[in-house]
C-alpha cells in the first residue's frame, strides 16, 4: 500500500530518522483520530439504542446484539489483528482496518432492518480489531523513546475526551434528527473521518513490522469465537424464545469448546510457541486474579450502561439529549479519579486503591437504587448527579491502575501477550454483561407482565427492573473486591516508558467504553 520501505522495531535509527520531521505528528493525529472514532462510536451507540429500537421496531434481543455483537467481534479479533500488523505491516493493516470500519459504518447508517444493523455492527467490530491494535504500535515505531511519554500522555487525553464527548455527541446527533435521518448520523459521521484518515494515512504513516512476529492462531480464534457465541447467543435470544432446551444445551456445550481451546493452546505452544492465549501466564497468581477482575468488571459495565440508557429513555421517557447530559458528571468523575489514582494514590496505598474503587462504585449504585425508589418517575437529572459522581470516582480508581496491577508479576518478555489478553478479556466480559441484561433486566419486566404491561405502567416496570439490575451489579462488585486480594499489594510500574504499550497487541481504552 505504500512505496516506502517497511522498518522493523529492531532498527530504531532507521525508523526514527523522522525525529525532526513534522510528518510523524500528522501520522500521530491520524492514528489518534482513528482510536477516538472507535471509542466514540461505542458510546454514541449506547445513548441512541432506544431511538434505534423505536425506528426499526427491533426486538430487545436485537438491541443487545447491536452492542454485544460489536464487543464480541472486537474481542475475538483483537490479538490476531495485532499479530497481522506485526507480520504484514502496521500501516497496511491500519489502512485495511479503517477502510473496513468506514464501510461498516456506512452499512450501519443505511441499515434497513435490525438484521442488517446487527450484521454491520459485527463487521464494524471485526474491522476495528484490525485498526485499533496498530495505533500504539505505529506510535512506538514512529517516535523516539524520549518523546513517547509526552505522546502517550496526549493519547490518554484523547481517550478521556472520547469517553466524555461520546455520549453527548450521540445525544446531540440523535436529538437534532439531521436531514430527517434520526439516529443514523451517529454512524454516518464516521464516513468523512474515515475517508480522510485513509487518504492521509497512505501519505504520512511510515510502514513498520515486528522483527520476530508471532504466528497466527486462527484455530484458536475460531474456538474462542464459537465458545462465546454458544454462550452469548442463547442468553440474548433465550428470553424471547421461552428459554428452549437447545439454548441450555448450547450454553453447556460452550464449556466443551473452551476445554478444547485449552487443549489446543497447549498443543500450539509445543508446536511453534505462538498460541492465541499464553496459558503459562495463568500460573502467575496476580495475573489470573487480574483477568478474573477484568472479566467481571466488563460484565459490570456491560450490564449497567445498557440498562441505564433503557431506564432513562424508555422508563422515564427522557430525550436522548437529556439522558446524555445527565451522564456528563459521571464521565468527568471517571477521568478525574483515574488521573489522581495513578499519580497520587496507587504509589502510596497500592492495591487498596482498587478495592476502595470497588466499594465506592458499589456505594454509588446503592445510592442510585435508593433514589430510584424514593423519587420514582419524578426523579430529576440533578438528583442522579450524586450517585453518578460516586460511581464515576469508584470506576476511575479501578480502570487506570488495574492494568499495572495485573501485569505487576508478569515476566517482562510476556508483557505484550499479557496486555493483549487483558484487553480481550475486558471486551469479552462486556459482551457477556450485555447478554446477561436479558436475565437481570428483561426477566424482571416479564415477571411484571412483559408485553401485557399497560402503557401507563411501563415506566414503573422499567424502574423496578433497573433497580433489580443494579443489585446484581453490586453483587458482582462484591466478588471483584474479594478477588482483588490476590493482586499485588504494591503493583510494579510496568507501564513506565510505555514498554507494554509499545506492543501491537495492546490497546489502552478505559473500561467505561464498552
């Protein structure tokens, strides 16, 4: 895709001849914009879900798949996307990924029915898995070590901006109903950005490859994807179909597939040393515990953000803009607490900061449960500010230092594989949490009458289901708090110098995005 020769990570002098070349700053802007586009796309969709449901007449199972499908496809392809970039060139895979992501966004924007939208979201997640892992690897190959601290700081700021602006931008685009398109501009806005990224990326990004790239493990990808589909699909569709026997058999069969994955990964390790999942990492107590925390925390995020949106817009009847503005204090609290936790608190208090985050987030949820019951349908956005800020502070105390804590005892030579697995696990947990919404939210509505609920009682039903869901989330956070005892008391700073971030398998996104 480029006439420029590819450089390898073992030839820094060649790769960094552009140290005084402004081209690299344009390249930085391009890849950061792509990362921003991916992050904003997810948060935009969350706020527009009720509008999509009404416009397409989509079932709630389809609504879950619009969000969970993206997370599942992204998770399944994340590690493989990074390895493809190592083998065939990060620039090449980035351009392929951004092209596919842009086309998938167009298909989402012009979706004629729920089936087309779900399929397009799956494609969008798969192409994001090709695009996003290249971002940090391109930065590493483009900038000298003494500049990377500043660059990664800028990257973190962009991620924070995306987390804050995504819901609000989604609310505005949906509320404005541009050209009578309703919710569709939330996807179509990616088209000019993606096209510009493709054109400029071809010109300004320097090609690079890893000198000793791991081989692909496509069978591992197939097994992981199959196992997750067998688990998640029955969870999302089971309620609507009356929980048929095949669904239970499918979920039970997923355990067999995951067992086959473990056996194959052991064989793959012996064969060529490039498994999709480095099983030896799980012998490290803190890593195994950290992966459990990542998975369960992903479940927390998957459940909360979807039921929260449904509660505000369908239960309370709020507009997308009102719901989006209500969430701003939460996003700001997450960003502020994340910065303080890493810079001030974790170096002094270590693991206790993460545990305090879990307890604080649970406290915010308990306040929310009380307020929802106390104020009912008359609850106002300003009354939600307190529980949302408390929750945001708790989440911020967890998301920023968690990766360091998980990687603390991992051998440095496995840091890349470990960090890639951390991000993949988070996305898998998110997809699972979105699927579990059928159990913790919609099952509660069914108990209250389901489709037979009188229109005047819909709000109360959604309020009760919202409270029920939050109790489940509190229970999961209690589990997370206990599991955190297995994390190191004083995590080492593995992220220093961006050594872990330099690997193509790594992707730095806060948990609140999925």
